[in-house]
C-alpha cells in the first residue's frame, strides 16, 4: 500500500494545488532527474524550487475536507476497494487496492468542479 503520491500523480497535483499544501517532495538532482523516493518534511526550496511537491495520504485527506472514506473487501484475497465520497456534491471515487489513488482521483474531481 502506498502512503504518498507517486511521481506522476505529484506532477498532476502540482499543477492544480499550492506547493505549500504538500508535506513531502521528490528532490531534484539536476539534468531533469528526480529522486525515486519522496522525502518528508523538507521544503521545496531546498532543491532550488525544482523539486516536485508530494502529498502524503494525510495531506490529501486534509485537502478533501468533508469527504468520507469507504473500504470494502473485494473477496477472500484480503484486497479492498477504496472510495471517497462527498455527499454534498454527490462526488464519488472508486479505486481497487490503493487508497492514495482514490484520494488523488477525488482531489482531481473536486478541483474540476472548482470545489477546492
């Protein structure tokens, strides 16, 4: 299970969210190269502003506000589906297996509707 956004998700979110809402970053090493593992608690400025913001699950949940999470077993394998639901605006995400992926999808949907 992932605990923070992957590099591609981080790049998408960096285009729509303020960098200060991130609590992690992918460090920039130069020549277009970024670290494969995000670092926690180190501001983007430490990489000359070229690092890519990264969001932990906790930071994503904080950005979603009043959304609630549902976790439903798929079958006897022990795998789950994860959904985030915003009852006020009837928005729902659905992701098999990964809660961070479901959270990213909810952030993208909320932003699309100009709710964050």
